[in-house]
């Protein structure tokens, strides 16, 4: 009985760790915003000349 409970606990921990949500910077909207801000910061473009993509 202890083995069965132990196996259930371990499998629930493993499945719980795998089902996390995606970080914001890896989503499509996050990538778009990151590109926009990087262009402003490092691309030498001002915010008024760039088209906001979000």
C-alpha cells in the first residue's frame, strides 16, 4: 500500500511540474513587444517614428 501511495505522489509531482504555463516573453504578444522595445532602445529609432505593433 505504501508503494502505491508513493508512486501516486511521485507521478503527481512530475505531472504537476510539466503542466506550467508559458512565460510571457515566449508568447507571440511578448515577442512582439520585446522586438518593439528593443528597436527603440538599441535600434536608434524613436517611439514616434515606429509603428506600435500591439
